[in-house]
């Protein structure tokens, strides 16, 4: 199954993968919601997933699909060479993370290999991720990102988790609402999320882990 918000990209991938007799493209999706619905309906062996989607991230979709359907494998296929995103994808259960600039045969081989239970990481990025995993830094995909937050950003993230609006946060910190909006954008970038609810969920999960320690 193909998941990408660009119909032209999906068409190109469908044509490319259909060249192989051992690959059958059973469906497509352009958003996280569509991906979850179609994965449940079609139960594909492999989902080829873009990293950035209009309503969320491919990492989130991967985590949800793998949780609901452990037998389905996920290959992240993206144009973004992002170490943190790759690390997050591995922790979320992705079997592969490749860049779109690979030659067509390599993408075909990756889908086949992952469908057979193998794994495939972009060779230029895999070394750093494997080293982090060996060091036991795999507790949560956002852990490293949390450490990159400034004290002020961390404080604002906690307020987001408490359900406060930008206006309420601005009032509490005695800052302009526009300043808070800029902080929130920086937090989203560092946590690799696109929505307020995603940032709040990560912050809440962090709280729970701390309480359980």
C-alpha cells in the first residue's frame, strides 16, 4: 500500500513497483487517517509511507499501524535525510527508512526484502541510529528532541500539555501572544510534530514515564 500526499508520487511508485511480478500494489492513501483506515481494510504486507503528511507524520502512522496490525511492515520513503526522524521511525516499528533519490531498482528490492521480513535502512544514516540503539537511547522517539528544548520551550510545552491556549500561556508568562506562537513553532520543529495535540501527547507520555520511574 502506498501512502503519500502527492498523487503524482503515488502514481510513479505504483508504476515502478508494478514492474515487479512479486509486488502487487493493493491500495493508496494521502493522509494519516486514510492510511490507518486502508491498512485496516486491506491488511497489506508492506506499507510504503511518506514521512510528512497533511494531518500528521508517517512515524505516527507507522506506530499506529504496527500496533493494530503487527504483521504489516512499514517502509518510510522520504526526501528528508533526518537522523531524528529515522531514529523515531525505527523505534515506532518501521522495517525500513530510505530516501527517494535511490535508484528505482533499490526501492523495488527494499519493498521485496521488507515483505519477506527483512530490514532496510539508508546506509548513510544507519550507523548513527544503530550506535544510539546500542547505547540504550531508545526509550522513546522524542527523548533526544526533548533534550534540545530550551527551558522556556520546555515550560511552554508543559502548558500545552495542560490544555492552555497560546493566549493563556502568553498571559501567564507575560509575553506577547505572537512570541508564544513562535516558541510553539520551534517546539513543533524540535519534536518533529505538526499539530498541538501531537506535542501535548508526547509531553503527557513523558510525564507518565517520569512518574513510573
